[in-house]
C-alpha cells in the first residue's frame, strides 16, 4: 500500500493564454449548451470597457446574457446570495466572470449556492460542496488573485467581520481566458498589490506542507518572474512584455497554491481584510516578511530555493544569513513597487490584535503552514507587523 500522505493531486481549468483571449468567450460558452449566461463583474471593469468586449463576443455567437455587477471590492456573502437569486430569476445555466478576484470569487459563490441551495457561509472549509456548480468561464482583469485557475473562493462574512475560505475542486473554473490586454487599465498601485499577492501565493505554496513535485516548479518560476519584472512594470505600466510576464506569474502561482494550499500569511490576511475591509494584496504585503521570520527555522530547506529564486547569491551563507537576506530582498521589492504601509497606517490598533488572531487560527489556510501556530503566535506576528 502506498503512503497516502505522499500522494498529491493537481486540478486546473482549460487555459487559453494571450492577448485577445477574452474575445473567445462566446465560442467557449457555446460548448456548454448555453441558454442564458450570468455575467458577474463590477463597476470598474464596466468603466474600463472589458465587459463590452465580452458582450460583443456573446452576441456574435447568439448567446443571451444578464449582467450582475453588484460586487464589492471584498465580495460579501449578501452579494453572493443576491447573485444567486438573479441567476434563478433570469433562468441562467452558465456563469461568466470578468474582473479581478472579487467578481471571480463572487461568481464561484453564486455557482455554489444555485445548485446546493444553502447560504454561502455554510461552505467554509475544505470539500464542503456536495453538488456540482454550473459551468464557469473566467476572464481575469488583474494579475495576482489567480481565482481564474484556483479551487479557492474567498467571501466576506459581514456579520462576523471576517473572510471565509471555501476550498473545493468543484469551483475550479472550466475555462480560464487569460488575456494580457485586460491588465492595461490597472493603476500602478493595484499592479503592485496584486503582483505581491501572486508572490505570496508562490512562496506559501512552495513552503506549504502540501507542496510537491506537481506544484514546486510553478511556484519557483512565479517567484523569479515577479522579482525580475514587477519593479520594471511599475515604472513602465504600459509595457506589454512585462505585463505578460506578470500575468504568466499570476497563473503559475495560482496553479501552485490551488493545489499545495497556502499558510499563515493568507490566514492572517483573511482575518485582517475581513475585519477592516482592506485590500487583500496589501494585507499580504504587510505580513509576508514577518511570517517568513516566524516560519523560517521550521522549513529552512524549503526557504533556500525561495531565496535563490529571489536572486540571492547563496554561496557561503549560513541559514540565518539566508533568512535575513530573504527578508531584506522582500522589503526591497516592496519599496521598489511602492508598498510602504504597515498595519498601524491602515487603521489597525493594538486592541484589534487579539480578535484578529482568534479569527486567523480558524482559517483553513493555516493547516498547511510549515510551522504550527497558536493564537498567541499569530498575535506576536501581528504585533511585529504594526
């Protein structure tokens, strides 16, 4: 009998990568015998013009649709439930998401609810979805969330002021149309935050206790691409080649973390973002080096390849020196892309930390962190990030 703890699975959507991929949405939707599509997006994507391109492709292929754009920056459970009502009202049988992580996560939530007929908050955790969701076609317009390739869905529970993580292969999109042109309308700070989000995905996936040969290559390649190209993209935001490299890094980091899962940075970021309604990528950026400092001695052999991928010359360095150089490299990268805030500058108070820590230790992402962490451990990390 094989040791089941050594086995690894890998799930991924059908991926079409490259400029203009969004215009294929009508042809791919036809493959699912569409009666009517629910288009999930947000006002910013509509203003940028990307929804119009999708509508045009659907019209050219004779596909009816209804637009649902009531999606916040951190999608609420109430928005998911409203979207499910709209899906049924308009007799839809496929969901197409156009946007960043928020519309895509909301779309996944809607898909879960319309077939399982329960409140979205009932599905928190791993493999809680009983019935298959409708077909999902996703078109990302940011390079970082990787919701277009992952089995994660992150939804804000407004009553408890926390984000919940839903993890299931049922919500891996059927088709991901990764179009580098859609990121041309991102502002530099959003580009920076989502780029660092992708970096955190890759690092946490590589050091995760669920990592393995199927995910390691994607994680390390993503780290290299982000370190090499993100600073240049912030300086030259219309550079198509740089955008393509960061979009590719987002895809690779997504394939890595979707299958290896994450760690303490994301558990803490979900708690923090849900409690104060902060941007997810920025939360990750403020916490990353502090979690590495906590984790490093428990996963030295995993962090060494991460440091090498970040461009650190390893020859002759002790493990402690590698840790300090890795942390310094991350701090330098954040400065280069303009992410300078600490928690206190985003409205976090010392009195918030016990609440944030309690919520973080309940997050599913903490399960695969390379070092076990108690609420007291998490509390100390939050304090260091202040």
